[in-house]
C-alpha cells in the first residue's frame, strides 16, 4: 500500500507452534481505520497475510493494553496476529506504530447514522428477479438485513452471514405464523458483479434450490450511489480495491413499521438473530439491542 | 503445505512456469495462491457454513470433481472463475496466469 512509506518492504511471516501448540503467529501490516476501546478492538485495512488471508479490512480484538491505548485511527502499524483454535479465534498483540502521519487525515468513524426508531431510508434496490424494491415494501413484516458480496472469499465473512441467514430461513419455514410475519434481505455491496442473475444463482444455493424461498428472502443490490446512501444510513464501512470489497460486518433489524429496531456489529449468534426477528414480528415497538 | 509431485525435472519445469505433463503454469505460485485464497475454506473446517467445502487432495485423480462434473482443467477453471453453488467466483481477482498456476498446483495434490 503506497501510503505506508515507513513500513518494512517485506512481510515476515512466522508460523510457529505457539505455547498452546495450536496457535499460529503471523505478521500483520496495515492502517488503522477505527478504534473501539470499549470493545477492545481496532479495524485495520491490512495487506496480504500469506497463508492466512488476502488484503482486506476487518476488526481485530487487541490483547495489548499499551498498544490499544497508543494506537489511533490513521496510524500505520505492524502487529503480531495470533490465530488459535483452527483460526476461529484471533487477536492482535505487540502493536508497533510505524507512521502516525495518517492521524491528521483520518475520518471520524460514525456508526449507525440512523438511530433506533428512525425509519429506514427510501432508497431503491433491485432483487434477484430484477424487481425494484424499497425497505418500505416490507412493511407489516420484521426484516433482518445483512450486507455481503457474492465474490467474498472469506468463510468467516459473507459465506458465514449467508449460511446463518439460511439457517434462520429454514427454521422459520417450520413455523408458518412467524414465517409470514418476517422477511430476510441480503444486500450486496457489489452491484457491478452482483446482477439479478448472479444473485438468483447465489440465492438458490442457500435456498437448497427452492425458488419459492425468494418470497421470504430477497437477494438484492443497489446502484453504487444508492448503496452508499444505505451504508451511510446504517453506518456500514465498505470500499472496493482490486476487485475485492472490504466491508464491516453488520446486521440491521427493522420493525414491521420499517423502523430501525436493532443493530449488530461483528458479534452475534444465529439464535440471537432469529429470536430477535421473531420477537420483533410480534411487536411494533423498536428497542435498543445489547450491542446497539 | 503440499509437496510438489513428480520428478525433479518436472518440478523444475513447473516452477519455471513452463508446460509440464499436466499443463502450463507455475505450481509454486499456484501454491501461494492456494494458501491465500483457497485454504481458508478447503483446508479448515468451518461449522458455521451451510456446506463444508470439499478437500481438494486427489482432485484430478478422480474421474469427476466433487460436483460430479468431469475432472478436467477446463471444468476446474470455470469453477474458479465463475464460482459454484456457495463457492465464490474469483472472476476479476485472479488473472489467467494465476488460474493456470493454481490448476497446476492442484494437480500436485495427491
């Protein structure tokens, strides 16, 4: 990355057995985009990590109290990335700040521009059948929305999100009363590639080839300007680079009135999402979630 | 990760990016691409995923791919570029050379 002029030119990757025998150690180089001290996390736009993942932007837990205190959005850093438990658990430690000049131009991170109870924006998007939709089209149902792109290669990101939504869909099929009062919506950041036919094909894979499932789960994309508006409204981060889209992991729940009921960022369980969706379908009153 | 198969001569040809018995490409570069783009799904169990991606050892030794399609370079190339079912497409993110190198490396997985 061009602006990381102070960084070492080569990436040193150390893969060791670790003290617990299951830890792998990598070197992460990147720029800090956001810092959440309360959650003990920083979001880093980082370079390729050979043997682990391609360049992308993602949040990392930090096990380095001093580093967490010192690092600021805009900083270029080098840190040790520890992956444990088969890659399911990972964190940063030994954070070294290599360039602080980015702090001056770092944009303040604004999460969730719309507050709980605010109506969802009236922005058009196009579903897997080429039909133009708005969030208001789902009024009368509680709506769980997530954000992906179909070419996302990271199993812990978009494939996981779509798999979780597939599980929720399958569960709701078993309870018609809740099925009729709920809706799932998967919105793609990548309107250029994720056209209606691509989204239909992608959706069918998660619907076990049952196209009738689209009446309960839409897969859609919006024009870039419209998607940016949606992202700003819901406080999503995303940008495209080298045909890959780096994005935050977010889920939004709408009330049957089309208002924001709850946000999740980075952390949730499928059971938690499903329970909230079902509960919201039975209530018209928005509430602030535990991570909202 | 996986060792190169075949004789030293073949291994040299593959590493040099020339055409070997199984096609054209650099298996060394293919291995780097595999570790970067494929291993996270195909080498690791991901219980959260709707479908577990198949292991790719012996991919070209069987007559058919896990999908049931013929185990040919062309079929694997199409799968990498266009994706298949829940596997993401790599169109626009891997060059023609990258895909050739990746296929060359997949041929070495026994």
